[in-house]
């Protein structure tokens, strides 16, 4: 299940034990339309290995843009 976090973001419900153990992957999601193209902004947990994620996205044939990498 997802719940609204602020006005524009959806956040999946998370169990505290999953947060502590590092099993949470997605922090929040924003769905929007930009120039008649449907897009999703997915905010990930900071412990996610970026290189592994990029490999998965490439293999799935998805386009992506990295914004504000920390």
C-alpha cells in the first residue's frame, strides 16, 4: 500500500524492522506528467548500490535520469 507523503509524493508503508535491516529499497515515489509524457520520480534509500541499480534499469530497457546523487 502507498500513502501520501506531503502533497505530491506517495510513500510505501514500511516496517521499522525492515528499515533497520536495510530491506527497504524505495523511500518515496512521485508520479507526474511532463510535456504530455508520463514520468515517475523514485527516491531510493541511500544504501542502495547505484551501479547495480543502473545495470537493472539498462537490462529492463528503461530510460532514467540521475538527479542530485549524494
